[in-house]
């Protein structure tokens, strides 16, 4: 079995090599590539390997860019720091994941899965599921981590997502409230914000509020099986209600350890 490793962290490469040698001593590691440019150059001169271990984040960008230039037809095992909450929806038979830090059991289980698929005559990366996976994970990468907020007419305030408590609508304007209590008018609609921010970090409780966990002081059980959220910062006299239809979804989101 010919294998290539796409990884830019030396410690991760050493660990993966050692684990692979223990799990499959017969495996031949053809090369280790640490950048998108190196991968593209290698594939322009070499045949497809039997298996690729691929980190998603490389020194010169996202590994997903590779698929825009090379038709990868062999199985891929992604090595990634994405938490399992983000990946749960993307588990497919065509590919597996090693979630960092990687252990011996992770490598063995992934290889057994691929061998099982091979025995069944399935081609792990030849169907649409891999392309669907790549598009889905690429969307995860595209979520905003920082915003520039206009302040005082002639300045832009750089704000990271972890500095934001909530977004809400008041007087037909979207406002953002930061952890320091400061509040600013936000230049996008709440629908636009909802589309570009990671849903594992913020929850659209209703048409008016998009909140982080840190924004929640406590929660009241409300009429008709709804929830009333009491915010750490009072921005309105009205109750912030979670509809009956979204109560369980909100509870699942809030109690998740992966936000």
C-alpha cells in the first residue's frame, strides 16, 4: 500500500508515521507534503497513491483548494482539529477522519474501515459523497471569525467572534452587543449574519435574536412549553422567547460541549 501524508506540522508527521508503521508495517510512505503547492507539484509528476492522509489546514491555505486542481481518485483520511460536533453530520462511508491528537486506535479503526470498503468492492472516493463532504467542510471553514464594525462614522472596530454576546434587531436596525457591554449598530441583516457565523457558536432563538451561550444568564420555563431566556445584558423589556418548535434544538445546542 502506497501512502502519502499531507501535513505541515513535523510533530504530527512523526506521530502519524510511527502509528502507521505499527498498524501496517507493509505500508510504504511515498512522500510527505507540507503545502498546497507541494501537493500540486507532486501530483503533476506522480501516479495516484493507494491512500492519502491529509490535514485540512496547511501552511499556504486550505487543503480543499487541492481538489480544485487535482482529481483525487484514491481514499482520503482527513487529519483535522475540527471537533466531532462539526463533523458528525459529514460522516460518510467514502472517507474517515483522525481527530487530533491522533492515537493508535484511531489509525487502526480508519484503516480497517477502508479495508472493509475495499473488500465490499466499494470505491471510497469515487462517488458524490466525497465532493459533498468537501463542500460542507469548506463551508465550515468559511464562517466568519472577525468583523469590522463601523463606529463614530469614520472608524472601523475590529471584533472577533468570541468578543460578541449577541445580535438583535431594534427599531429596524441590527445591533451587536460585545462582552464588555458596548453596543453598536451592525451593517448586515440578521439573516445575513446567521448565514456567515458558525451555528455551533450562535443560535437564532427567534426572528429578533441571535445569541451566544455566554449571553444567557438563566432560562425560565414559559407558557405553552416555550423557554424565556434572561440575558446577561438587558437590551429589551420584552421576553426573549424560544418557540415550542425549537426548544429541543436549543437545548441540544446549548448543552453541547463543542461550541
